[in-house]
């Protein structure tokens, strides 16, 4: 499989792999699994939020 990424996307992927100690393949597989979970929940009409632990402020994850 060939994947074409913009320079900034490739840089982010490479930095992420170094920080997490994983291969590019592993990082992309994990991203796809996360995307699948998000899509499955959205398809069921569920909302997803990020919560700031210190302020308890919630920010809704908006999907395209």
C-alpha cells in the first residue's frame, strides 16, 4: 500500500512514532481503530466529548 501525505502530516506521523515507540504501520492501524470507534458511536447517535479534568469543561467532538 502506498500512502501519500503532506509534509506536515508525515512529520507529525514520524514524531508520533518516536514519542510512542511504534512503527508507522502500528500508528496508522491504531488511528484507523480509533476512527472506527468514533464512526460507530456517531452512527448510533452518541456524542463524544473531551473533558478538562481541572475545570470539568466539556468540548464536544464535531465530525464531518
